[in-house]
C-alpha cells in the first residue's frame, strides 16, 4: 500500500512540474481605493460622499522567439469589470493589441493628452457634457504599433464594426448601429528636448440602410482628427491639442454637423510630492445651418488641480468651472464645482 502511495505521489509531482513549465508566466494584482467629497454649485448634489475601488490584474509571459504577451483586466469601480486588453510584443516586429474597448488604442489614446495633477478637465466630478474624439478605441478593435524609431511610432487600429460595444468571447455585437468598419492612424514622435508630438486620423463607414440623421449620402462617413504636443522643461510640462469631428449623418439646418475642440494644459512639480495643474478646453458644436448666428455653440471648461502624495496615499483637489455645459446656452448650464479625494494605492 505504501509503495502504491509513493508511486501516486511521484506521478502527481511530475504532472504539477509539467503544468508549471507550460504556464511560466506571472500574475500581478494592483489596486486603489478612493473616497471623494463633491460640491457642485447650482445643482442638487444630494449626498456628496462617494467611493471608488479599482483592481487591475496583469498577467505576462514569454513565447518562443522572445515574443512577450500581457493580459490586462481592469475593474474600475466597485469590482465591476470594465475593460481588458491582450498585448503581444515581438523583439523587432512591434506590438499587437486586442482591445476590449479600453480606450487606449487608436486616436482615443490622445482624446485629451494634456498634463494634469489629477484628472482631465471633464473627469474631476463636474458634468461638462463636451464631445470628445473616440475613433475605434471605444469599440472592440485590433491595433498594430511599430517599434520605436528615433522616438517615433505609428499605430494603426481597426474595428470591423465601430459600434461602441464590448463583446465577450464566442459572441458578436449585432447590427443595431449605423456605423460600420472603422480604422485609426496615429503618429507619435518624441524624445527631442522634451518635446512630444502627435497627429491622428479616424474614418468610420456609414450604413445608409441602418442609420441615424438625415444624410442619405453613403459616402459621407464619420471622420475624426487630432493634432497636438506636450513639452517638458524641468518640473514644468505644458501641452496643446486640437481635435475635429465630422458626424457625416446630418444635413438639415438644425442638426449637428460636428465638433471642434481646442485644449490646453500645464502642470508644475513643486517638489517630489506636490503637483499643481491648470487645464482648459473650448468645444464648439457646429450645426448644418449656414446662418452664422446660429451655426455654432461654444462650451468652455477649465480646471485648477492639486495633488499631494505621501507614499501610497494621495490627497487631490479640483476646482472646475464650465460655461454652456452640454452646449446649452442658458445660465443654468454655467456651473462650478469642487472635488476633494483621498486615494490609497496597494
């Protein structure tokens, strides 16, 4: 009986060794917990206390030939699964990403690339309601990015159907959206005296038989573009960018034809722990009408922020204002708010 037991244990140990060799990757877990206090003037705030918990699972390994892979799963709020991606990096060919609408691919990676102490201007707690470029980054997509040559990379992202949905394995998104296949091209170059520059373009085909809006021209598709830069000089980082979006689905005078955004930002590291920043975004909503008095509505938002870090803890404050939120011109759409946050990283 003892001999049989020893044989069984030896076989089990051999099997476990084989499994370990076949799965020679690693899994890292990181996360954070954030508590906030929100005060938005002119609105019914209700209970201003909020909390966010985020956990990120990152698995990595190496294949034959030196190719590495990374799986990232993000649970951004209260353990609700929100985004994921699989990235395969080869030694000389570049990087291939399968993105589950995580926003880090295509031109969505630079929808607002300005420096901040904490958050983007529209992400600090006050409802801004401004349109931002997305490209195919908000949909299931595949991206190829070249290796870096003299600090320059080119990324090409493709979505068979740019419908803004997240799809599980062995499934499909269906056909409810008028948007069809789309692609993004993003050129980024940097490393020259602290200057980083980027320019990108996105094109999404429209289905004239399954659409929204009044434009029946099948060739009038959805297009987006972005150009901008950031520059680092010691503790100071500044940046500016401009984006444009043509919806391609409207032609009556009162419908929205597209948007243009101009964004600025600057951050300053007072010391290793304390950072302050200022960000401003002006967004124009353009109508199809040729009447210059009614053609555009301008929405402007600005945010002054501070972040102080003590080890794994951070205290963050944002004072944000917006005129004509969501492109509404009444005085009720002019708002300001203050958000205070305590974040703990682990």
